[in-house]
């Protein structure tokens, strides 16, 4: 009753009543399989799926929370699907399964690569409305992207870095003294991350800040922690670290001993992404300046925009910008009160 | 039909010794080989079948064990007691408290993904609410709970549920195992389920049983859960018959050995389908070996048979040919003998026989020649000049006395005497004529000697008159009686010639009442007649010896003469002719 095979395999029965019986059985089996694998029993509702880059990255939890609230308000069947760790193959497979199930829409966070463009275009051709959040694939036929202005985020972070250096009386204009910098990013090809890096580099272009290394953590939290610890152990004299995203901020300070030592010895770290654990690290002096994304708005507004597009044909602008949040020494206590810890103790 | 077979048999000359030998050798040689081949084939095939059955049974039992271990491990995970995080997530989700539930959702994603990492083959682990909301290792989504529940069937414990294979939300072919979870803090129960990749079942059944052989798994209704041909999955198995009893089944014209076992943990049958062809492929080697050996032995037997039959039949054929030539009076034939076997012995006997025949024939010729010589001598003895002259003088005297009647009788008697003596050259004469011949002789001698003696001829058995005997047997004996018995005596002589038959012998007894013969002489004569005494004077006892030798030559050693005499009283010569020895 629940499988797709029984119909065709029993279709060669000769007797009429057997054929009829099988047709009925096949019909019911097909129906079961259809519902089970494509739409839920509550099929009157619109089904929109979010596909974050991974489930393990808590930065998406705000979007998860607020999209669920919005879905209840709008009467939408919301799906939140992703591989636990980022894996482009698995993510594409999930998107493929959504196409197969003919959901009404999907909002995805992807890399800006041709294979993502192809799967997005295929979904669009299948009549599924596709939008992107956080990371964009502008070369695809997606309807819109909702996220921060990544260039602005990179720029603000760089400006924040300069402020911190000022506060620490570190001369970033002295041509005889280079400030050696490491950049940790997710993966190359993620357009949002590239924009942040470019903005950072543009902003510090006239300073003595030089980029020593760019380290890719493959969007993997654990790997990011490991790479960070190894890097600062091998390069204790590095002056500045720019975290393009908040991957290694999900662990307590005790899990980052080398990084902590490096920070205590005068290292300056700035980064993008604000969440509870990152703020705790900032509070403990490991990070000096953070720029956050408004993931909650990405979740709720992204969902409502796509809903309006599907249901009412309201065409949104191609880019919907969500605001930036800044965490510095002045507002850190307030932000620590606002943001909830994501980990269950 | 019979004629047809006969024709073929004749066509291949089945009657010949050579063909019979070939057929006999073939039967004797082939029967044991075929019997041995048949028996060994059966024994070996039984052993292989047993081995395959045992192996298949061992395999399905092992698969059952592996499958049950795997499912039990999954069940153990699904059989959760109270789980704080799950309970909190359920409670908060039911309350739509997304702000607080998200950290539990994250925890569950993390836990479920860890479970997936620890148990290869698990495609997804999920908690499903009664309204179809689901949280799994892939995130959160909704399913059709009614359809899902409908697809579940319980195992024997009625606590664990299974589905048929299906394609899940993520386009993966899976079987779902599920159990109910009853959270303490919420009224509503949920289903905890695990999607098992069908490839796990493929791995569990990945035993090499042969190229065509395979394993499959079916549920209690015979619906196929796993089959190497994926299109078969979900079908009702043809071989389901209130279970899957072990037996031989036919599929697409090929035979398979079906072996199965039932897993009480899953409620599934694990079935092995061992291709009989592949099982028997090993047997084919033995079959081919037997066939090749049979052919080789057959060829060897044929060659051996040809050799043996040739070595046997060739001398026999040669013997046959020479015998045929010998039967056509070519007694110069002789077999060249090589070897010392029975055929060689037969050839030697043949040669010996031919030599013996030649010898006998030469002896026969010699005897015949001797017989002729004796006859001629006997005839010569008959035509003694003084007998003829005296008789002719006697006839002349009668004619001068004008006693023409008696002269005529004498001439007539003399003529008959000589005519009967010659008998147209015949060797054998009727006794009747021999008696006539003696009568003529006696008539002539009686006339010559003035009727000094009488004679009596007494033939007791008239039938012997028509029997043949050698000619000139009686006359020489009668002549001896006249000249050596009667004429020297001074009394009226009497000669009795008696003919009789006793058993198969014809006897003539010639008795005279003359002077007789001295006993020593009688003994000497009899010894000479018996061949016990040789004499140098060939003229001595010529008449007796001549008759005696001729009889012995013609009738064998039992025939011949015997002389008995009483001096001055009588002499009796007995002629015995043993007809059984006649030529």
C-alpha cells in the first residue's frame, strides 16, 4: 500500500476481476505513495521549504524560529531541511527531493556555483518558486534574495577593526610596521562571503594591514575550531584575524586555548555573525568586534515574501536587505541579555 | 521391424565371430563403466546437493542472524525510555513555542545524525507527531500520518512496526522500522522511526552463491521486501505458499533450490535461490569426465577388441579356408603356426589331422595296391598251367571218346570257373556266385580225380547268398582240402562247405575228412595267420595266407582264417567275415 512497485508488477494479470482489483489496488497504492512522497495530508496548505546550508550552524536558528512563527500565522506547511554538516552534494539532493515532491516554494542558502544555478533553474522550470536567503546565487533564475548587504557587513567589520586598533593604540598607518592578518572563510564560491572579504580588503587598503593567509573551513564548525587552533599555534605572531562568518564561535572559550592565549597576548579578532556564544567569547575578550546579521528577518520576511509571490503574485524586489547589528564594548551587555543561548545545557 | 533389425544385423555381419566378439567386449567393457559412472554421478550429485542445501541454509541463517542483530540494534535505539530533550521538544512544539523548542530541535538533529553516523545503513531517524509533523536528522517537515500508519504492520511482539520498501521523502529506497514513544509530559504519543537503506539488505544478502543464484527477503504475506531485481520489490512472490518451504522451484525455465528461514524479530522470510544449473555445473564436470572416460575406454575397447578379434578370428578364418581346401581334396594345406595359444593348438591339431589323413590315404593306397596284388596272386594261383592242361587233356579225352555231353559239361564248367574267377574285374562278388565258382571247381576236380571224394555245400542262412564277399575266398581253401587232405588219404573223401551267419559275422567252414594236419603244424599255421609268426618262404601256405590277408585288409583284424585239425581224421578251416569291419 505504501510502495510504488505493486501496480506495474501486477498489471499483467489476465482475469478481469483480478485486473480490476489490481487497478483499485494500484490506484490506492499510487495514491498512498503520492501523498507520502509529495505532499502531506494537509495538502490544501502551501508548502514552503527552507534549505539552510547546514543544520549544525546555529546562525540559522533565528531564521528557523521566526520562519516557524510566520508559517503558523500564514497557514503554511513549513519544512526546514538540510544536511547536518554542509555538503553541497547532499544539499542538492535535498533540493532535488523537494522538486520531486513538487513543493510550492523553497528558500535556500547556497553557493554561487553553476551546479546550484542548474538545480534552482530546474526547480523554477518545475513551477516551484525559489528564493535565496543569506548566501545568494545571482546567476540563477531565483526570484529574490533576502539577506544582509554583505559588502556593507565587510566594510562595517573593517571599520570596527580600525576602531579597535585605535583603542589599542596600534598604528595601522605606519608603513614600517605591517599588521599581518589571517582571514577565515567558509568555502570559496559563496558569494556573500566573497563580498564581505572584498569590502574588508577595500576598507583596509590604505593601511599597513596585509593579508597573510585565507583559511577555508568548508562551512564546518568543528573544522573551523580545529583550523583556528592549529593556525594560531603555528602563527602566534599573527596580528589580526577576520572571521568572515561565526563558525568557530559556537564553542566555549575553554575549547579554544591557543586562540585564547593569542587574544590575551594582544591579538585582535573581529568577525561577522552575532549569536549568544559569540557574544560570550567577546565578553571574555577573545573577540573584539562583531557585526551581526538579522537572520530572524531573513526567516520571517523571506517566508512571507515568497508566500505573497506564490499566492498573490506579488513580485518582490530582487534583493531584500536586512539590517546589520553591531556588537562592541558599549552594547555587549545589552546584547547578551537579548540573545538566547542555543545549546541545551 | 524384426526384419529391419535382422537386415541391419546382416548388413554389419553380426553373425561373424569378429562382430560377436566386438559386441561382447563392448558390453563387458562398457557396462561396468556406465554403471560405475551412473552410481558415482548419483552419489556425487547427492553430496553436492546436500552441500548446497547446507550452505544455503547456513547462509540464510547467517543472514537472519545479521538482519536480526541489525534490526535489534535499531529497535534498541527506538525503544527509548523517557528522553528529556525529546520530551521538551514535544511539549514545546505542541505549544508552538518555537523560541524555546529550537535548541531542542538542534539537539535532536545532532543526536539523530550521530545515530546515523554510528549505524551505517540508517538513512533517517525521525519523530513523527500525530498530526504528521516530523523532526528528523534532515530537519523538520510534515508527512501524511494516516498513510504512514496504514503502511505499518506489526511484528510478533506487536510493539515494533515495519513498512514495505518505499521511496522516502529524500528519494531514498528504504524500509521503515517504527515504535511508539509515550512522553511523560505530554498526552500525545509520537512515533520514533528509522529508515533503513535497502542497500543494507543488499549488503546482508551479499553472499556469493553463484552468478544466477540470489537471496531475497519477503514479509509474512510473501510480499518481497528485498530482491536483487529492484522491480520485483513489493510484488507478491510466486513461491509464497503459506511460507516458503524448502523445495526445488522453476523460474524462467531454470531450476532453483529454494531455502528459507523465518525471522521472528522482523517477521520476514530470508530466502536463498540457488541456481540448480550452477549447482549442477560442478556435476557437469563429473558428467563430462565420465563421458570422456567412457569414450576413451570405448575407443580402447574397440581397438583392443579389433586386435583380439583379429588375433582370434584371423587364424580361424585361415583354418576355415584351409579346411575348405582340404575338403576339396587339397591335402597339401598346412597352417603356419605362431604362438602357443588355443588357436595355435587348433592349428597344430589341424596340421596333425591333415598329416594323418595323408598317411591314412597313403596307407589305403598301399593296402589297395597290396590287395590287388593278393588278388592277382590269387588269380595267378587259379590259372595254374597243369590245372588247365590236365582239364583240357581231360576234355580232349572225352571228345576222343565221343563223350560229348560230359565234354560239354566240362567246358561249360571250366568256362564258368574262369568267368567267375575274373568276375569282370570286380573285387567283390555275391556269395551265391562264390558258391557257384566252388561248385564249378569241385565239378572239374571231381571229374579229374575220378570222383574220389564227395562234397556237400550247406548254406544255413539263405539270406547270406546275396551278401558280397571278396572273390576267390572259398576256392583256395577247397583246393587245399582236396590236395592236402583228401588226395593223400586212402579213403573216400568228403568235403563239407558250410555257410552260416552269427551276429554280424558270416562264417564259412570247409571241412574235409582227409589226412589232417599235425597239431604243431596247425599251431604254426594259425600263428602265421594271426601275424604272430613271420615266414620267409612266400610260397608256404600261400592259399591260406592270401585269403587271410585279403579278409583282414578288407574287414579288419577280427576277420580271417582259423585252422583246426585232427590228424588222420579231419581238418576244418573257418573263414570269419566280420561285416562290421567291411570297407
